[in-house]
C-alpha cells in the first residue's frame, strides 16, 4: 500500500480556491435576499423539483461542492450559516453577500502585495466603527404594525406574519408561543395562561426517539426545593401517582435529580409503568425557590422546601399540582393551562411588582429576573395551530415560526434599525474616523474591504429586483440621506421606517460580526494541505 503524499497549496492560490468555493455556495444564497422569487433545486429526478426561498435551508442542503479547496471554502461559509441561524434565526443571506464582497476585494489587494494580517486588523477596526454606527441608529420597537412587518419579512408569509406579530403585541416581550398540529390545512391561534422556564432534562431517554420534546397531557406536578438522589425520596411519589384515577403523567421539578432516584424514575418511564417527566431549573441558587413557588401558584400545587420547614418525605396527594399541557424540551419547560387559584396567582404578582419598585434597570440581572417572573404569571402562552397539505410543508412552516420567534424576541431586546441593507449604508460615514486609528497603510485597505461589504446587501437586493441598475440605486439612496432605501417589493425609493421595512439591531450586529470573522479566517489562510 502506498503512503499518501501531501499536496501543498500556498497563498494566494489557497485563497483563490477557497473564494471559488464560497462563490459556489453564495450564489444561490444571495438570490434569497429581499422579496425572493426562490431558488429551484432538483435533488433526485426531474419530477422532484423544489422551490426554496430560505437561505439557511439551501445552505443546509449543500453537503459538498466539487474540488477539495472549493469544498473547504463552501463548508466554512455553510458553518457560518448554521451558527447564524441557530443564534439569530435570520441574516444568513446578508452575511453571505458580505463575505463574498470582502473576499473579492481581498483577492485583488493581496495579489497587489498587501499584508493579509494587517488587512484583517483594519477589517476589525472598521467592524468596531460600523457596530457603533448601528447602535446609534437603533430605536425601540413601536407597536403591532412593526411586529407584523418584521414577522412577515422573516416568514415570507403575510398571513403567518400577521398572526405572529399580533400574538407578540398581545403578550409582550416575554411572549411564549407553542405550536399544535391541525388535522387540516390552515392557521388558527388562542391564548392560554401559563409560562416557560429554562433548565434541562437530566436524562435524554425521556424524549421519544426522533422527537425534540416530550409532551405531557394533564400531568401531575411534584415540586421539590431540594436534591432528589435516593429511591426512598421518589418511590412514594410514584406510588401516589399510580394510585390516581387514569394514571396521569408525572412531572418532577427539583433543584437536582440524580443517583438512584434518577435511575428508578427513568426505568419506570422507559418500561411504560408511568409516563414521567423530570426537569431541573437553571435559575441561580437564590432564585430557584421563587421559581418553584411561582410554579406552585400556577399549577395549584405546593412546593416542599426546607426553606419553609417541609421536605419531600412529607408529600401528600393534595400537594400535587396540575396543568392542561406541559412541553419538555432539552432546555425548557413550557406549561399551559395551569389549575392554580387566581387569588394565589395575583398574590404572587403583587409581590413581584412590589419587588420591582425597589430594583432599578441598572441592576440588570435582578430586574430581568423579576420581569420574566411577572410575564410568566400574567402574560400566558400563545398556541399557534397550523396544518398543511404535506408533512414537508408543515415542517417548513414550523421552521419559519422558530426563526421568527427568535427575531421578534431580539427586536424587543435590542430595538430596530432600517431594513433592506440601509442600516449598513448608514455606517459608511463612520469609516473616515476609523482610518485615523489605523497605524499602517495596509490596515486602511482593510477598511476599504468592509466598506464594500457594507454596500453589498443593498446592491444584491436591487440586483435581485432586476429592474434598476444597482450602482444607480446606491447613488440615489446615498444622496437622499440616512434612513432612505429601496423598497424591492414596490420598486421605489422611500424612507424605510415609513414602509415598516425594518431589521433587528441584534441581527444586523450579529451578521456584521459573523461576516468579518469568517472573511478574516479565509483571508489569513496561508496554506491548504491535501493528502493524495
């Protein structure tokens, strides 16, 4: 057997190979920027044609492109797309065209002898200046119309966008939306009192294979402000639950669940003796008791805790809490339809509001924790019911909803900036100031690279529209001033705020950072080594 020999590809040939791979994947992704007409893929046979308008879905479908150097560039871009989608839910196409623009400029400059390391240092300086300019443009979210417009731009579906925007307007910034399948095509929604808590499931076997969550209908709650570790602690709970009419599911929420207790509960669940859910709250040590007491108020149960002189060994049937539905995912607990008495809930609400009066926004962690508690106790849950003609169509709608929820939450947290690439154009005046910080000439070329990237999303949107020369459109909006852009749906130049063409500040900042980081990594790649 012959020993593989490494094939070494040095800079700048390495960068050229990577850039070609980036271009290969970026071309279909860029077509989705703006009001997209979609990208047709043909995966198996001429009869299996699919129209995709979501850049992340396209990126995820691409497993490999021809050519090892090309493939590496494409896969680095794909990695950026996956990470952006997971953290922001949007912005994949925007970041893609930015990376593509930066590589195009970098290839030309490096071929002319510019130092790649100094080039990327200048890019970082430009990124910091642009980030500050984005922050300066941000403003708070203002009403239902903007929520609907934002949701519609993410989903590409006016009906779904309208419903999601309205639900967030009703429930506020800590809104929790869960989905339920309809047995027919269509959309419907309702509001149910409840809340959502962060934490984790102590053992993955609780969730059915192939699923991302465990749904419990009408479960019994056991709330324990202590560590459950022994069989003696949990066996009486199982016996009490099994004695209940109809053997409803059992959910245990505690500070921790481990050891023999975890083994016994898991075994009973897996064997089908009783459907059992377990959840450990991720609240801080000083906050878990408050969260458990809130759960008790919402479900009509009682939290057994050494803090109030009780323990799990004292549990009785009247201590069980109850709710209509519980959804357990890997990192969250969602409760809908708790049976707690309204008087007990209002008492908790009054206590939280009283605490809020003595906490300023400057005490960020305390203020945020109290606000989240208040939302859980008063805001409730939105249930979005949807059906589709096929299972695949239903999956696409659910993915759209997940992305939109991330974007709407980000909009509340960070505010909004003008959309359609306009916010990035408004960062261009910050570049001369960044040049003053540059210590070497090659660093200033890095600023020029970022300037090209800031223009790229706007130019691509106009290009996708197809009826106006992109450089002419760019000149028009730059002369019109900050806040003006191109409405690709109607084909005219307007103030973006007036048409509710908006982006989340968090998305814009995340996109800029991801694009500069990815481009910098590609630009500073000196050598590719392949085994042959």
